């Protein structure tokens, strides 16, 4: 098979209130050995870009809003990469980058009409809170709810994601730590689930869910918050949750997912660069990317 052509879009803006606005962990993921490994795996890195604000946008009020504006630039990068036949491997400071990655897939078509985008959400947390249900008020606990049109419409539109995703376009994987009202929303909207146990067993449910999404949508975006992994495989995770899959187990699941030709993009969020002092988590990051590349190479 010919080389897998890869693009690397990055978003450093994190959108967290009361925290430094920029997070350099995506740079660590890229510069710690990813480019060399991609070459070893038979890939060509054809494009590398970081989403940045214009001088005028830098003056916009509010860290969340500036994150959303940067996400719109991320969407442009991702859309260009997909249209150019590249596989975007997004390196994101945290899960607030979801909206920009989805928007990029949505606007990757040739015409004016937005594409229908499926989302595989791989995270220990549902991130399906709204301002009304959230116990913490953190935007980082809301991106799936924002992306599906439940709340913060101005943020979603500023990211470029319009219309929002249909609930039936979403599959959650490995989610095991939710707030009570967040879980109520997940259940009420009947969001499809793949459990950690199904990941470990490489259950047929994985193929079934990807096939389901592929019949409903034009493209599928697969998003990983690294805290989905068992804490031993991601030391220093911001919000660790016990009993997650290992990096090897999740990589095998990603391989299955990316055998489907509609799996058009991949994103990695929330790498704890400062706390991963021995870079064990970085090895997990690269193992997941390797699984994605293997899956693409397995396509018939």
C-alpha cells in the first residue's frame, strides 16, 4: 500500500477560566518523537499547522470565546487536510478542541452544504454537562453537549460547527464517570455506548457501532481524551479514573475503527505533559496513533 498521508493540526488554546490560556502539551506530543514514528510506520506528514488568532481576534473578550475563534481556524486547517486526501491527527490541549475538529470535518465537502459527521467519543467522562447540570461549571465538561446543540450555541457557532450534530451521530466509548444529571441527559438522549469491557474483548459491538455511524453520516471523527486510559498508562492525568483500557487495548480498538473508510480524522486531547515526568504517557499516545495508522493500512 502507498504511504498514509497525514496532517497534524494543533490547538493550544484551552478555554479554561482562571488558567493559562495556552497549553503547550500538543507541542510535546508532536516533538517527542511522533514525526519519526509516523515515518517508520510508512506515513508521509504532508501538513503541520497550529491554529492561531488574528491580531484583531486576540483582542476579543473572554478566554472561552477566543478558544472558539481559534477552533474555527483549526476547522479550516482540518477541512483543507481532508479535502487534500490527508488523515488529520489533531493534537489538542483539551477536549474543548472537539468543536473545531468536528467543524473541520463538517466543512470538508466540495459544496456549500455541511457534511454529516459522526463522532466516536472516547473518554472516561461523558462531557455531556450543560451549565444547568454541571457541578463544576467547567467548559471542559461540556463539549459533547455543546456539539450536539444542548447549550452554549454562541460558542459552537464561533467554532464554526453549524448545525450541531444529531444525537444519533454520537457513540461514546469507555465512559464510566458521569455526574448524576449528566447521566440523565445521556440516557434521555439514548447516546450509544461501548463499554471498557467491550474494548478489552474487542467486542463485535465496535464494528457494529462504526457501521451504524457510517450508514448515517458522510465522515466519522474519532476523539480520544487520554484520561480514558487506565491511570498506569497515562501518569499524571488531569482527571484519572480507575479501570480503564490499556493503551494496547485501545489501540486495537482504534485499528478496527479506522479500517472503515469513513473514519476520516483522529484527535488526541489532554496529554498531561508537565506531570508525565518519565514520558510513559507519551508512549501511550504513540501507541494509539500506531493503532489508527494500522487500521487505515488495513483498508481493502
